[in-house]
């Protein structure tokens, strides 16, 4: 099965990140439509659609560490025009921060309300236990019912996970379910239980040791989108336990199509791969003391919250 790809015009942000939401939405209008159109019929034959981005605080979309809310908003806008389904953007509170705070910091409420979408906290949703068969394993996962009762679109970022492999859509879904299995098995079981309709890879800004404006969108089946991300970050599918499990005996090769007309893509993946830095995530506990002091001063003046990983440092 092929993956759709489309380039995003990033000319408006040359010289640095440009936080103008209207400009980002305008640039995303055509490429989002191009990569989503082949899935329009399956996405619109439903009463409820849930978008699951890679959303966590304190990262800003300019870092490439979180999904740009403008990408999610553009997807919601197209779905609103194509269907009458209720659209929601989902995340989850954890032991460090409530999701409503994360959503506010990333500006999701003001962005998605343009298209009558809701922001929901999966931690507050009722859950259902599902047993998923993975080869010789049977994994019991506890899944938010919203993900089981709606059409799901995963919107991951192009970045590595803390352990090294691509973060991707499989692991984005896995972060919202619980199981006694290891995280990789849990993630694959989550994908099988939820059966997302499509995964849209937000590679407008990517992270591979440093952020880079990749200005690209991909859409397709979640394992194949994660395989694209793995290749672009110069990782190996064979060394990624989650991807190996997701593909099983299936051929992991991916065919790319231009989002506009299904022809050969205009995006040069080899050139894009060369542009991406070859690195990993920064250590989570390696914050310079000056950063902690400066942010506390800023928070005191501006009334903002101190990032969770800085709150315990003295």
C-alpha cells in the first residue's frame, strides 16, 4: 500500500519560526487536502472522529518535538467540510501535568475551535479491556473507549523516541493505553485494538538532535508512516521491536505517491534525509542551572507555569 506525500510552503518562516497561525493554516490548506483526499470516504462514514497528536509540554511546535496544532487544525477543517462528524483532539493528563494545561500552552483550544472541534482528556474517559493477539502473545490492554468508538487519525511528529527508535504513530497510540506488557508490545497492541484509519506524519518541523524545517506531510497506514520516519531518521526497522511486530511477515517496503495526483512524488526523500540531523533526544535531566533560573524569573513576571521538569529542581 502506498503512502501519500506533499510539500509544505515554508517560505514565510525563513529566518526563524513564525507563530502566525493564519499563515501556517494557509500554507497547510492544500498539502493537507492532498494527502487526506484518498481517505476522505472512509473518514467521513462515521459520526465521531478523534485526532491524536503528539502533544506534551513544555515543548513548542518550533522544536519539532510536538505536533504543530496548525496541522491538526487544518485536518479538522477539512473533515468538517467533508462530513458532519463530531471531531475531537485527544491527549491525556499524566502524573506531571494536566492535559488541559498542555493544550492551553500549545494553543489547541483557540486553534481547533475555528472548526468546531473539541479538546478531550483521555485520562478522564472510561476504558475498556481488550485482548489482542500478536503472533504467540496475547496482550491485554486498557483502552479509552473514545479511541475504540470513533474513527482515529494519529498525527505523530518526525522525531526519535527517548530510547532511540522513531516516536511515530504506533508509540503515540501506545502512550494512551495501559498494559502489563513492555512498552513496545503495548504500543503494537494499542494500534491493533484501535485500528486507526490513517496516520498523518507532521514533518513540517522535524527533530533529530536539532530541529529542522522539513516542510513535508505524509499520510498512510500507521506502520508504513512509521517506517518512513524510521528511514528518514536513519534508524533500522529490524532494530525497532514495535515496527517489527507491527509488520510481522508483511513486506515493510513503502511506495510514495504525490499527494496532488498520485504520480511520482516531488519530495526528494534522499535530500530530506541528508538535511536531518543525526542525533537523539537531549537527556531529560540535563538542564543547565541558568535555564532553570531564567525560566523561573520569566514565570514570575509573566505569570506562566514553570515546566514540570524544572519544578523539582532547586
